[in-house]
C-alpha cells in the first residue's frame, strides 16, 4: 500500500490527526487514537537521578505511554501527561517513582509506523470480505503464533508451558478442545480466550492485547471477535 512519505518519524498530535484525516476522511482526536491502541510517546531527556531508567541512553530516549491508567487519563481530556509506568531505554517495563513523570500535552509524539499500521488496518477492515479461511485456521492459532503474539506480554515462560502440554489456564483453557489429541504439537489455541485469560489472571492491559490483534496478520480473522467481545463487556 502506497502511503505518503511526508509524515514525520515521530509526529505531534496535530500532525498525526491531520494525516489521519487526510487518509480516512474523518476527524481524529487524542481519545480516538488511544481508542485505536496507538501508543503515545514522550521524549525523556537524560537525568542522572534515574540511571537505571536511561542505561546507556545518555542523550535520553522516547518513552512509551501504555499503562491503562495513564492512557485513560489522556483519553478523558487531561490537561497534561502523567506517566506512572513505561519502558526503560532497554525496553523493560518499569514503574516510575511516585507520583510519576509529568509532561505537557504538546510533547506527545506518535510513531510513523504505528499510524501507517492503523490506516492499513482500517482499510483492510473496509475491504469486501474474502472467502473464509480453511477450517483449521478458524479453529485457532498454533504454538508458534501464540508465542509470537503473546509471550512478550507475560513474565512466565509461555514456551515451556506450551511444551509441557499445559493449556495456560487449566483444563482445556484457551486450547481448542481435541486439537492435541494426536500430539501436543498439533494443539490449537483460541486467541480471544487466551487474551481475556491473560487480562484476568496476569493483568495484561486490554489496550496492549488490542494492539496484538492489530499487529499480526494471522490474527486478522479474530480481531472482529475480540472487538465484539470487548463491546459486549462494555470495555
């Protein structure tokens, strides 16, 4: 898909909303971006008071805002940015010292690749429906796809859990019933059930799980079911 190249690598809120309006024909706001799981960033200048946060990034780095409480505050129309949980310069999730870091709204930035991915996802969703996928792919996703999509969201060793024949949440859990009858390697997993289990038992934020369904082609067929389930739950 050919998209304009004039979008900055890290766009301001105004630049992001203007570009999205040009691409979609509809107005965009900060709340709209967060609703669509687009991650805001702010640049943190190096501060020697927090050496573990910056590591070798002695010039500073772009810190993501993904914690549900922080993004919800932005979506509700806050006058500034409050970051309580982010990732450090080595991309490790970390809780910031109380009460968190405050920044001005105009410091928010949005990554070009995230905005382009959003537009591509919206345009795919608007395309005429194609023929159904083979039955096996509708049943679930396999071990490798589970790990690619979800393993980075949890602290436990998901690969070992799957190799041990566990269904992640006990009993059949997210595993499609009967799919592992011949071999553990043939097990299939329902990604929607798996995602809700990760939120319920491991407190993985729903916006991060939504982002997973937007980021992997093999989950395209499940994104609608995920969105419908969230809507039914009022989330």
